[in-house]
């Protein structure tokens, strides 16, 4: 008796073959079917009896592969191998015909492990390493004199290159009135510059850094550039195959470097609030928004009602697991 059986089949529809096995007299559930060229490996969850092996041999011999059905609305399915720590794809439908997991917006990055993270506090990114939870709290209190007020939330992506994605948020508020609103804005910080040495850039009328003859410009870099996508492909910068910046004098590039902070995307745009909400309202999305290097999240309150009110918020993230191992 055995749990794995190997066949050579010139033509096979794996899903169809699994259905045929399940519909047969074989009582043991199929674990998986692996296909590599004409080699087919059928794995069961337990040993087959001699009679079940005979049935399986007959099924594989008589199998006539039908057309493979197109998959509609494919769902991202993955899991972490607890032995290797690697992200691995798994079949969406189990051998019992059940969905393994619910749909997930979690990004899958080869060689990286991301985890789900609810937080009401940003990170402290001022030092050499990110201090998770060491930054500003997502709390905003407006007086009647405030037209707008915001809090900027920085995470490990900002300076230290960690992978961070926004997936949603949750808010509570008190004493809001008609016209009060909130926005969650993905901001790109200014590319750091100085005006003393290596003046290799000028600044155009839209606050973009433009490369010029080395040493003849007005500005030099004082840190890593912050890339802002130019969706019209009229930027000054591209990336080469080694991910190094390349200046594009004809303004046909995909990116720009700005000397002022810029709005990159609006995750939530002027969501109206009214009254008091103490149970909390959760905002989720079928997509995620990455915070690249130099990007941060701004929670902005618009005081359209003209009174004083308070906002309490938290942010739902997917973020890279770093600096969490013993022995470092």
C-alpha cells in the first residue's frame, strides 16, 4: 500500500482527473496532483487498498482530458511555509473541493515575509533603525478656529527601506458637524537637497530637480532621492536595469524628484463625518497602497462645520518582518 502513485500521461486535465478520482469508489481523499510535462504524481492523504490501486490505474488509463476551463476572478492564495519561512503558492481549492482561504489583499514579495498590522501609532524613524510604534499617535483635536488639521504618520519604509503597504483604517469621532470631513493621503516627502557642494541640479518652475552640467547648478543632493511617479510620462527620470536613476532631458521619464513634498495618492478623499461615533467605522479596500522610500501617510481633518471636534484613528498595514529575530 502507498500514498503516492506515479504515471506517464500524454494528455491530462488535472482538475478533471481529481474529480474522476473523487467520484470513483476510492474512499481516500486526494492530497494533491503534481504535473511536470507528461509525468503525473498523485498524492493521497492515506494508503490505498489493493482494490483502490487497481481502480486508480484504470482511471488514469481511461482518462480523456477535456478542455481546461478558464479561471474567472482568480484569487491570490499563498501561505508561509513554517519550516523554511518562504512564501509559497497553494491550490485555491482543496482536495475536498473547499476554498482554502478567503480572498487576501496581502502582497506576495519573493524572499520577504509581510505581516498584518493594526496600529494607532506611527514609527520613530529618526534614528539608525526603525522603532515600531515609537512615533506620533493618530489623534487629531480641532478647535473652532482650525480650518484643517492633520497628523503625519511615518513607518519603516520612510528611511530604512522596509516594505509597508496601507490596507485600510478605522476611526472614531466626537462632536462633528455638517461639513466636517477626513482624508487619508499618501504623501511623498521632498528630495533632500543642499546648496553648498556638488551643485549638479537646477529646479524648474514645478519644483522638480533637473540635472545640469556637474557643478554648475543651484542644488545638490543631501540624501536619497524620493521618486514620484509622473503618470503622463513627462518626468525627468527613469530607472535602468540595475535600478539606477537615469536623467531624461526630453521629459519622457516615468519619475520626478521634487524639492517640496507632494501628494502621491488619496486612500480616502474627504469622507464626510457627522455627530459622534464611538463604536468606530472601519475602512477597508480590495487593494493596497505601497509606501515607498520617502513616503508617509497624512490623516487630514477638514473643519467644514466650524466647531471643535476630535478624531481617533488607527491604520491597517501589511509590513515586512525585520529586526524581530533573537541573537542579532
